[in-house]
C-alpha cells in the first residue's frame, strides 16, 4: 500500500491490498477501496462509497458527492457503488443516491473520459465508454457496451439499452432501445452496425436486428402492434433483448426515427 503524505485518509476507511493514494487525495470514513486501485492527486472518495478492485481514479475525480436534488437531506446515508477495472479520467463526478434503498451504481470495466458526470441513482452496466463531458441526469440507466459521444446529454429517468452509440452533442430525453444510434435531439439514425460487428455479432444476427428495427421504426404499425405480432419470448436472444426493452415500463417513451416528426 502506498499513501502519499499529503493525502487525508480516514482511519475508518477500508483499504485493500496494493492500494495507491496520491497527493492531496481524500478518502472519507465509511468507504471501501478494493485491491490494486489507484487514486491520483486530488481525487476524493466520499462516505458511503465502495470501489472494487483494479480501478484507476484520475486527478480531481469526485465519487459519492451529494446528489443535486434540492430536497435532499445531506445527513441521509446513501451509497455509491463502483465495480472492478474502471477507468475514471480527470474530473469525473459520480453522485451518491438520493434515497436509502439501492445506490448509484457503476459496473465493471467502464471508461469515463474527462468531465463525465453520473447523476444520483444512475445504474451503469459494464464495458461502456463515455467520451468527454457526457452528462447523465438522475436515475438514468445505461446497459452494456455503449459508446456515448462527447457532450451528449441524458435527461433523468432515461433508459439506454445495450450496444447503443450516441453521437456527440446528442440530446436524449426519451429511451434508446438496444443496438441503435442516437443523433440530434431524441432521434434514432439507424442500427449501430459497426459496433455490433466489432462486438462479434455475425452477419445473420445483424441482419435480423436490422429487420426488427425496420418493423419498429419504418412501418405504420404502432409499437404495441409490433409487440403483439412478435413471439414472447423471441427465440433469438438479441431480438428478445430489443423487444423486452420495448415491453418494459417507460417513464419517458421511445426515441423516434431520424426525420420523423
């Protein structure tokens, strides 16, 4: 273990093996930091935060700050949970949850670039990349293997499915089903074909996903009619993932196709 002489580390913090804490970093009480995790200079881990192993926490990162919620009582003890193998670059902020149940959760092997913000009560899956200045409002859910482009912004309670690509500067206040490309304001430009191919989806599966996309986005049928005409569950797992997302309750509705009113 290596703790710089200028770092402030509570004696009530639990530190794993081979943890490195850099200059002027702060680790508060009621925190746990897993093996082989590195905190760079000026990083802060606030109370109620748990970090798994092999995380890299960059300079100025703030984990577990109070939620930006006017009615929040700062004395409430809530959680921030970070999995294993994440990379948080400079000045990433992750806020703790606003209620006693659950927590703000970031999974495993995510890469959050400079200035990304994860609001209170968000749930982030695994192996996602957030480019610089991506902003997630409270209660946003992001699946696995997504790429969110620079300065893209997500309104509270939005759901983002697996393998979604959001173009830079996208503004999203409606749900994004799996496998799609988000562009502009609440619009879907097509299927993330390049991302699916790189992830190992074979040509036949990509074709099936495209056909289902057409059924949803390039038809006069309503989403309810599409779902009623689809098997439950669908025998093909990627298609069932798409359909299950549409069947799940939504607070926001679904993003429309690019060019639609």
